[in-house]
C-alpha cells in the first residue's frame, strides 16, 4: 500500500537526505568564503551553476518517470521487471549525462560569452567529469526509495555527505588552492558513481531493453520539457547576473538566491502525496483533504520562515563575511515565495490529469522572468533579478488558480484556507518591508 507507515517513513528519509544535502552545501560555502577571495568563490559557484543548469531538467524528468514506472511495473510483474527497470533507467540517465557533456564541449564558446564575458570557463575539464559522474549518482536515493529502504537512504546520506564535507573543506583548511576543493567534488561524485554500480549489480538485471527505453523516454520527455521551463528560472537569473556583473557579485547573488529549503521540501512532499487522492476520492473529498493539509503546513512554515526573515540580515554577515550582506537582501526576497508555495492549484490539475497546460504556463513564467530581470537589473541592481523571480512565480500561480476554476469549476476557497492564508501572507509581507526597509535599511 503506497501510503503505508513504511512508505511514509521512506519518504521522510528522502526529505532528510535533501535537507542534509542543503546543510552540507551551506557549511561548505561558509568555510570556503572564509579562506578564498570572492573572485575564486565566484569561480566555484560558476562551476556548480553550469553543472546544475545542464542536468537539472532531464534528471528530474527521468527520475519522476522512474518512480511512476516502478509502481506500474511492480504491480504487473515483480522482481524481474523491476530489476530490468533499474538498469535501463540508469542507462537512460547515463545517456543524458553523456549528451550534456557533449553539449558543453560543442557550445563551450557560447557558454563563455554568456556567463563569463568570453573568459575561460573555470576548471573546464573537471567540470566535464563532474557532470558525467555526478548527475547519474542521484539515482541511488531514488532506487532505495522505491525499494522501501529508509535506513539505507539515511545511512547513505550520512556517509556520502559526511565524506563530501570532509574532502571539500580540507583544501582551504590546509591552505591549498580552490582547485583542490573542485577536485574533491569530482572525487566524491566518482565514489558515488562506483557505489551506484555496486547497488545496481545487487538489485538490477544488466539487460538492455530497447522497447522499455523507448517507453521510458516517451513518458519522460514531456516532464523533461516542463522541468526545463519551470526549473530554469534560477539558472536564467544566474546567467543574467553573470552577464551584467563580475564574478564577485555573482557569488554574492548565488549565496542569497535560494529558497528556504524546508518550505520547498515540505510543500513538494504535500503536493506529491496529495496527487493520488484526486484519482481515488471524490473531487470534494480530495479538495477538503488538501485544504486541511495546507492549513497545517501554514501554521508550521509561516512562523518559522518569519523567524528566518527576522534573523537573516544579522546572520549573513556573521556566517559568511560582511561582503555578503547584500546576499541577505536577496534571500529575503526569495523568502516571500512562501506566500505562493503554500497554495496548490498544480496539485489539483495533475491529480485530475490536466497536464497539457503546464508547458505554456511555464513558458509564460519564463518570459515574465527574463523580461523583468533584464529591466530591473539595470534600474534597481542585482536585487531586481530576485524581484523578477517573485513576480514571475506570482504570474504562474494566478494562471494556475484561474485554470482550476475554469476547467474544474473549483474556487480557491475550496482548497485553500483563505482567511488563514491571507492573514499569514499579510503579516509576512508587512514584516518584510519593516525588516528590510526600516530596521535594516538598504544598504546595510
């Protein structure tokens, strides 16, 4: 049963590893900014930025399809079909990873012009290796997820990210150049890749199935396209900042341009968990369940995020350095996204299998984001890119709420605790203006 206690525990372990990943990356960033100048930190962030930009969309699409296919295959046939699924899903990931490396090799010059003003991409050869081995290694935790192995996910996360932290922070502590930290990242990705091969050897049947690969890709490519559009905002933002500013300002922007991870993880978990209810329950029952669940989430996340908002201007200069004070201002704009993350029209549309609208909605969101970013970055500075992201996300939510009403005749009050939501949102927005413009006026 998909919503058994064991399954929920496994999902929670996946949330744990996601939080652990964020915490390790944050701690590594704290150490690096203490030992390296901003220019070198900008190179490090550019390295991660390019690798993420070339892999996030196909990785998300293939892994989401893997989860759905696994449920179907294990119902139709048990171990044999599942083991074939594991190997062929890995082959698909490896194929996309090779294509990403090839794409970067072919369009290296274009990347240099867009991101670095025709300067050399930092640590290019190491970037190719990191891209090839690092992205497919994410398959490990999802394979454990589908095999209902929560303890394995937690143990893998603790060991894997513990090793990553130690190896990456060793070079700055030893006084070595930042290239050694980059090499440590590549080494960790290689170790994860080897471990993945070992897991596959134990659980998978190493047998290529062209019909299965075709079916997997056929189901995956719409999700890949949607993920490319909906998830590319942060990379477009980074590219715009990199084009208009030097590497030092790019590093400042990257350290601030982050969603509060707890909001993302818990909101996504609720959204994904609620989707099956819209196929199993009546529409009214599913809407009522979504409304009650989102209310509980608001009671927890709004006050917690408000505390983070109140402390960020003080913590960023201390945790990093005073040079990163502007990062707090950018981060606080991203905290405002909580007012959009905690309403779930997309969950209703996906649950009722109305998915064709998402590509056009995501396309409109990107157009708004790019247009406003280019305008605002030239008038209000780098923080204008963050405001453009906020307005683009607002556009997307308004359109999705409208589509739910138009196609399903479902008003917002049927799945959102409107009074509670408006009350929390009003307090949060007012608090943002008081904190960032009165208590800690810009610039600090």
